[in-house]
C-alpha cells in the first residue's frame, strides 16, 4: 500500500510563513509564532499516513537548534492530520504523530528561535526555522 507523508510544523494560526528552496532535495521554511511567556504552546505536528488514513510510522524529526530562552520538546501523541486532496478524509481520524511544544523561561519576553529538520517525502528534507515571539 502506497503511503503519503504530510508535514506541517506550524499550526494553522501561523502569522507568517516564507519558503526558500535551496535544492531539489532540501527546502528551508521560515515560520513565525507568538506565544505567552511561560505557557506551554503547540507549535506544530508531523504525521505519516496511508491512503486509508492508517498510521505508517514516525518520521525521523530532529531538533537542529534548541531555543536559547526556553525549551522545545517533541512528544509522540495522537493528532488529527491536516490533509488535502484525496487524504482530506483523514482530517477526522486521529493517528499517531509527533507534536512540537515550546515553553519559554519564566518571565522571559522577547524573541527565540528553533530549527527542526525532517523528511517530507520524495527524498526531500525540510528544514523549518521557527521564529518565536514571546509576549507577556
């Protein structure tokens, strides 16, 4: 059974996203998110599903750069995939995935940055630079 991979590192409420393709096998994305200081916040998720919406497996997602003013953690837990096209039906089916959570140091206000790398299908690797704006 052929599987389809979907990768979305930033949740639907991302304020800004810019993509730069640096080669056929590597794509760099930049996303921005505003979070509350000291609050655990979901920044995004990954999943890998078959055409019948069944779970395929976890993808090798790596944190390349941890934030300097907080903590970023990848947690394996059930997610609803943000699928399009023929896999749009999977949006209502919970599957295993990885969720990225960020929490700033207590009282920190300012900017932070996280870099995550993961495969995105067809032999390509996506690197996502998450610019986090921490507010009071």
